[in-house]
């Protein structure tokens, strides 16, 4: 299997019908995930459109993952974890870490997205809101959110199948200032493979 | 006061310190709302960043409304309604109405955004996820969302004060196929005025 190193991003091109298995190797790692239409980068997986299409903020096994044109771009075919993936929180960025007190550059998922896209020659400027695999953000009835630790276990995986030719980007979230990547705040690597 | 006609959008330039009062004249109308930095349109009010900054999906009176650089762009200074405004649902678009069974063009908030921006000479291509004033979308603990009717009453208003020079866009949502704009599914006009 291929590795997404700790604190880094990777982009993978999938043909229609191919799938990517993303494995939470250590069980504690959040993976910010994006998908773009390979033939028209103005179309991408969109959490705000997904919410309306699914009628839920939590996609489940078997669900389509919708684009900003309200059609499936990926299918969440397999999910061995408890299915708690966040869809309401932005990718971390330099501003996030400055707000947490960082005075020097901190690795972040937004920069990882753009660096990974550049590696496969697919340059974009905007940063869609990501599907944050395994990120555990409960939302209470009064709207308050909490920053939980992942509920996944080592080796849990999701399988995302491409409904159209697309570019999938994963960022092993470098957050080490709050326990979103587990209680010990240690970002680690995850693995993936393209199948089908 | 100025009018946002039923099913239409309007854009207003605000200088730092100025504010806009948006009035839900009939009490039943959802207003999709955006804000862009007047000097750098790549910065805009962002719901996914707002969620992280506020720790909530429901902004309240007195809250800052954050940009994608995680700094306040507007302040929600006044709100006479019960404070139920949606931040998780995309602006409606032609694809939304096609999915609901429309076979002809249907007015929509996404097109209203871009038309309104063009009227003030501020052209953008992307469509940030909007602050949907008075749109009542409860989110249950299991993540399921519901499409409620507005909880506001005729004449309720919000006051949004500009923290930086910005362009604010309002769209009186043309949704008439589900009761998001009240039980009789009739989009109506709202009013606004610039103050300060």
C-alpha cells in the first residue's frame, strides 16, 4: 500500500469505477479528503451540497458523496469504523494555528491540499470544505460542537469509488495542538491503495 | 428602506464600521447572505471556518462572523428573531430544482448571488456556502437534518456591521417547492437599509 506520511498530503487520479481504500493505520488519524472532477475542476465534492442531498451531516456506508452540481462524485462503499466523519469544519490552515498561538509556520491541511494537487498537475486556488474522515465532531441540538477524539480503531478503512473520473486528495491532518488526532496529539501516517 | 424583491438578489458595499439592517418584512422569508472583502475577493465569510471559530453551527447576537482567513468580516450586532439561521446548507441552484422535478429554469440563490455581484462590478466565480438568515434547519444528534419553516415574525431584523470594507449580498430565496419560506411556499420581498 502507499503511504500518506504524517502531516502531509497526497493526490490520486481515479478513473470512473476505480476506488480508493484509505486505511486509518493507527486508528487515531484524521484525514481531510477532497474530490475534484478530473475533466472540470470547477466541480468538486461539496459538504454543503452533500448535507442537502443526504438530509444529514454524517454520510454513512452506501451513501453517495455529492458534488457542487448535486450529483454523486464518489460512493462511500465500505466503512469499517463507527462512521463518525466530520462535514462541518474547515480544513486547518496557517490562520488556525496562529489563532492557537503558533508563531512559526505549522503544517496544515489547506497547504497540503494545494501541494498535493500541484504534484499531479491539477492546480486550483479555492479550498472546498473537506470530508474529514474519522474526525469526531459531535453537534448538539443547540448547535454547539465538540472536538472529540476519533472513534476508529487501528486498521479501519473506507472505500471510496469514483462515479466519474476524478482527483482525490488526502491530507493526514497535522493538528497537534488539540486532541483531534487522538489524546496524545501525535499526527501519524495513513495508507491507501487504488483498487478496481 | 430598500427592497430585495421576491426571488431576487442585491449586493451592497459597506465601508468598515457601516452596518446593514436586513428586515424579514413578512417573517417567512429566508435570505441567503454572503460577504466578500472589498479589497480582496478571495477572502469571504465562510461557514466552515465560522463553525470552528464559534464552536457552534448557530451564530448568535453579538457573535463575529468569520472569513476564510479566520478573522471577523461582519458582526451580528442585533437579532430580534429567535436566532435560528442555517449555516450547513448550500445555496439553491438549478441542479437543486432539477432534482425536485423542475424541467424549466427556476430562479435560484446561486444565480442571484452572481447577478447581484455583477450589478456592483464585483465578479466572482466561486459560490461560498451562505449564511441562510431565518432558514430553520434543525440538526439532530444523529446528524439528521430537517427542513423547517422560519421561526421569525414579521418585521424581525438582523444588523450586520462591517469589520472591514466588504460587499454584502442578499438573496430572497426563490424556493417554492418545499416550505422553507413558510407553509404556503410563497417567496416574498424583504427590506434593508445601510446605517452608520
